[in-house]
């Protein structure tokens, strides 16, 4: 198989384990993001794929070959670093052609490869500049150009957009996605930003504390998060969690408010304490329903974010319609039928 | 780059505030008070500096216009022919020879110190306890008093007591000591001087290496660079500025070479190891020609000032050169 196969990979620094047996299959041509809070091991895993960190246990297989003991230069990968890591004493063209120069490729070939990549990335006019003469977004593009020129089996991106301002980040996000659609090179992309992960990836790997929490397509993670962590991590604003109790097919909060439940798996759940999850965008203001008190109103133009209290629990709602609700008002909420998620209060795993 | 940049940034705080006021044409009272306070704090240092460095230099300059000879104290204020010393030094072959010796010694030692310093720094730039210990031990030559260094090499170069010559004897080699051999005496000084001062360049290069962004090396490794290619294409260009500054520092310092020559060769055999600094010493303290040696010192001082200016230019030029 082409692509990347990670099997039971572990990483330990002395007695400290940072990655505890991670297995991920990445298909040929797939765009996979590793996402998770800082310290979850996603960058370490990427660096292990690149060969910049040793693998303590398990195997990493790139394009049908176990690469555990293969040095980075022979792994047929290219990496884009968070700080771009451009060589300051080389021009843009020299930066991009460096790997080919090391392979003793002849000059004409290097030039055509560099020109081709520059064309794709709109860098043609900047080829003679030095990195210090470029803006952040341009440097980012040069770093990508350096990767493209090599035409590798796998692209590795290590939080490549985190040094850019918000607007540029959105722009580069679609550029990278467009680039992938054009080149169809297998890509592993590390980010802590779930929006980046959602918008770009074919497949998302959510990690926490050196373990994989869930692997899936962006919308699958959004629609059916496997546990409380993924539910809270994917989506913005994050999913609301309301502690409740499941009794004979009814969900009742600790404050005695009954929450709607269309879950068909009711019988299988059994009576127990649960966490009831509902996304902010799945709530609407209605004439009747679940009573709530408005704490804060944040209009953003396209939609309005309402911070509410349902019983003792703080809840966020995002509504499309303009609202006249003011802090202190009592309103009623309707939840979109079937949009609720139920998690075991004890382990956090999805019920149903 | 960062140190200089940070320095500039630090200065821009009060500086920019003053800039704003300067445009308006008046300084507010608190700003004037602050400036007065700064001057008050600086004054003692400036006064001491003036007394211990500027005044002696001035006296040196004045003396260089007299034919002062300690045997005849009246010559201290004899300004009848103020340029006599400067005319003499134009035709003084022994002085010219000393400048030539100085140039050879300086160039060769600086190049060797840079090469050894660089090589050893690259080898030592690995963070392990063993390497840390080694790093410290490599600094020993530099921190020893120069006269002790000279004595160590005097012992090493003396066949009767040198462990090296004991070894040569065991091996059956008959080798003459270089310090009494006109063809090899300067080389003997070069070896000792390089040993004494390569730790300095090594230290500066190690500091620069420690600040080198790790991602650049990693990018090159992923790009396919071998260790040699990494050093040649990435590390050395990164160190260019540092090497230049370290080299210029050593160049200036090399003009002040004295203990090694005084102890090892006395400037000899003949005058093959007589550098300008040593020649000045001989003129003043062996022959008591204080006036003439002051003039030679002024020339040397002028050379050092020019070199220092080059260093300052190089260092400040580097601050906006990197990244």
C-alpha cells in the first residue's frame, strides 16, 4: 500500500511516555490532520514520521516500506516547519532548490522545478529575494515551495499557519487545500486549531495525552463524537454539556428540567447519570420549550451568540435570527430534534 | 543578531520619548530632571576613565614629540624638533622588520585560531555531560596567566627538561629546539600563541552555535543534507559574521603579544621574533629612548584604532544582516 501506516507507535523520553501506542492508516493521496491540545503528542508523532525523532516502539511505514531506521533524507518526505526554517543566506530560488542541489541534480532541472513551484505558489517575482525581505505569508509559501520542488511521497506540515495573522491564516488555509487538490500528495498536517482541521482534512485524528481519541471524516466527528473530549474539541463555539439523569427514557437535569430526547437507543442506555450534549447552533429561541435566562448577548452580524443559564448550567446558543433578548430576560429554547448527544457521566464515552 | 537588536529596542524606550519632545522643541521638566540624573550617575565613571586612560594617552602623545631619554631628564620638555621621532621611524629598518614579523605572526595565528576554534566548537557542540566537561577543560589555556603559558612552552621547548624531547629521544629522533633556530623560532611562537588563544574563538563560536535555530538544521536534514553538507551549506554561512568578529578581536589582541616572546625568545634569534610591541619595550626599557618608543606606540595605537573601528562596523552591520 502507498500512503503512511502507523502501527502501535510509542515514544518515551527516558521513563516519560509521551505517545502510548498510536495506530493510524493514511491512504495514498489523503489529507490527514493531527489535532489536539498542546502537549498531546501530535508534533512528536509528525517528527517521528519525518525521522527527526526516534521511534521507541511500533512501526511507521511510508509507501510500503518500514522507515523506523531510515534517515530523514531517504524517507521521501518533505516538511514545512512552524517557523518556516528558511535558510537566511539563500535566496528564495536557492532555498527552494536546495534539496535538489544536494542530490546533485543538474542546474537546468533545478531551475525548471523551482520555476514550476514558484508558478504554482505565485512566487515568480520573488525568486531573487532573501527570506528577510519577505512577509510572513510569502515566507510560508517559500517553505511550501521547498517541499513541492522535491515532489515527495508525503508532505508533513507542523502547525504551518500559527505564526500568521488571522486573515492570512484563512487565506493560506484555502491555498494549502487547493494545492493538495492539485498535487494529490499524501499530506499529514499538525494543528491545534480545530477549524483548520475541519476545513482542510479528508480525515481528522484527534489526539490527547499521547493517545488517539477518534479518527474520522470531519463531519463524522462533528455529528458523532466518540466521547466528551472530541465533542468539546470539535466545533466552535464548543458543544454545551448539561449534567443530567437518564430515567426510563427521559432525560432530566439536576434542576428538574426535562430535556428532549429522540434517541432511539433509549432502552439500551439504562438508567444512569449522563452528560447531555447539544451544540450551540442546534438551538433556537421559541415561544415555549426549555426555560433559560440570558446572561450575555454577543451580536456578530451574521449570527448572535447568547450566553444563557439553563437551571444552574451555563449554555451557549448561536441563533441566525436577530434577537431582542437582553441580559436578564427569560426565554425558551427549542433543541433541533435528534441533534442531542449523550455521554456516560462516568467515562465520557458516547452512549447510543 | 538578537543581542544588538534587543539593545536597540531597549534604547528606543526613553529615546523615542525624547524624540517626540525634541520635535516639539522643548523638554518637559521631568525629562530634563531625568537627563540630569543620568549625567550625575555617569560623571564619576567618566572622571575616573579620563584620569586613568585619556590623560596617560595624552602624555604619551606629548612625549612622542620629545627626544626623551631617561639618562637626560631635561629632554622631557624639549620640543625643539617635535617630529624627529616620526622622521626616524620612517627609516628605522628594525622597526619595519618588527611590523613585518607582527603581520606574519598575527595573520597566521588568527587563521589557525579560527580553524582550531571552529573545528573543536563544531565537535563540542553536542550537549552531553562529557562534552560539557571537555568544553571547560579546553578553556584552561585561555584562563592561565599569560606568563604561566609562556613558561609552560619554555619548558616544552627546552630539550633538557621537556617531556616532548624525552619522547623524541626514545624514538631516536634528533631534533633541535625551534626557539633558538632562526628558521623555526617564529613558528614556535605561533604554536604557543594558537594553543593559548584558540579557546577564545571556540567559545565565541560555541555561543553562536547554541543560538542557531534548530529548525534550520532539521529542515536541511529533511532536505537530504549529510553532516558535511549541513556544516558547509547551513552552519558555516550562519557563522560567517561570528567568525569575522572573532577573527578581528584576535587580530587586535595579537598586536599586544608580549609574554610569549619575552619568555621564549627575547625577540631572537637576531630579530626574527621581534614584534613591534616587543621592540617598543626594548627601546624604552633597554635603551631608555622613551620619546622614540612613544612615537612608535602612537603608530601602533593608530593601527589598533582603525582595526577597532572595522570591528564595530562589522558587529553593528551584522545586526540587520541576519534573518
